[in-house]
C-alpha cells in the first residue's frame, strides 16, 4: 500500500492548483493500493467548506 500526502495551502479560487490536487487525491483514493491524506492549511481550508459558490469573475 502506498501512502500519499497532499499538503495544500493555496486558495480554492484564483488558480487551478488546489482543484487539480483534489481531483488527483480523489482519483488515487479510489484505488485500493493507495491511502490518501489531505492536509489543508491557510486559504486551502476553504476548499473543504460545503455549499460554496464560485465567486464572480472565476
């Protein structure tokens, strides 16, 4: 089993880095040979907030 840790600290909007990291984490977690962990800090914490709406301009 492979352990994968993602450390995200960028805001969910403004670039695609956080979004792409979350997409990769979800894809890896669907495979039984991977155990995925996410560590969100700073502005990335807002990525886990439920019910978000995309701000205008993004």
